[in-house]
């Protein structure tokens, strides 16, 4: 009972915070987040050999994805062509090193950054909202890391192979520069980490009634077409590899349907229990 009273007092204090108090709290959350990001970024900047190895690993034939598909069969075996990366400006290598270090630091620090965001938002939520969002930091962090890993080990090798072999016309040579290569790696990884947040987004949209499992089921065929089109864009022209990329994304969509159904079911059960309780009252 004493513990509950302490919680109530804390909630009252937090609700009575002024606008400037909220800004002060936000400032310290941002400061800690920036410090954490800088620590990881500096670490990657110092560990230059490790950072460049991770960055350029998808160009090598020894990359695990190429070995995996080549071990499956000759039909699915593929390798990217050998190509060099040009540097157009004197400062490009240094600035790219900083950019890559910050991106890598952002990926590794994501769980902590999200935790800081959650700590700032948490006091404004009600008890039932806190109960619904239990484990959100772990879930979002896991999904984000899984998405980045999927983009790095699956989408990136297929995209590099396809785009580097694509011929636009006679007299057009493939001469990529370092900045373009880094931008491509970022494009194939970070957005995928965000896309993998779909189950979490569906969960909260279902909680507020904007999405239902019936809606997701009705547009399942459209989702399949979009997923296969996305897979076809970044993969070589064979059905096997397209489905290998599309299946995890479609799996996320199906998981989202299950989550939405469970949310709606729980909400209906809760509403029925409340109505039953009201009917029992004299």
C-alpha cells in the first residue's frame, strides 16, 4: 500500500511539472543520448580497421551471404563484380570516416537512445498505457537490430550485385565513389530497421482503433504484391532469391495481423467485463 502511495505521489509531482521543467528534463535526456552516441561513434572512429572491414565486407566474395547461396546450388550462386571506389575530393575520405562512425554508433546505441526517449515519455502515460507498453524498449530494439542485420546480410549483397552489374547503355562505365557506396549501404540497412518496427506500430494503431485485423487481411494481397516488387528491385532476376527476401517481410505482416487480432480481442473482453460489472451494480 505504501508503495502504491509513493507511485501516486510521484505521478502527481510529474503532472505538476511546468513547461520549463519538461524542457529541462528533455534537455538532459538529449544530452545523455548525444553523449552515448558520441562515445560509440568515437569508438568506431578509433577502431578504423574494424569499421572499414564491416563497411566493405559486402564487396568481398568471402561475405557469408555469397557463400551461403553458392553452397545451396549453382543456380543461386552469385558474386558482385570487383570494383574500386574513387575519391573525388581531398577531404572525402576523412568526412566519410566520420559519417560512417556516427552511423555505426547510432545503430549500436539505438537501444539506449530509445530507452532515453521512453524515460521522457513514460511519466505522461496512465497506468493502463504503461501496462500496454511493457517491454517496448526491448521489442523495438530487437526489431530494429534484426532489420538492420537483415538489410546488411540479405538486401545489401543482392543490391550491390544487381546495381553494379546494371548497364544503362553503351559508353556508360560503372565508376562508383566512396560517398555513393556509403549512402547505398545506409539506404539498405537503416530504413529496413525502421520497417521492422511494423508489428509495434500495428500494436499501438490497433490500441487506438485505427487498424483492425480485418483491414490488414483485406489488403494482404496488396501487401504481397508490394513486398515482391520490393524484392524484385534489389535482387537478381530469379524467383528463388526474390522469395527468400520477400518471405521475412511477409512474415512481419502476418505477425502484425496476429498482434492486431489479439489487441482487439483483449479490448473487447475488457469492455465486456466492464459492462458486466456495471450490470451487477444495484
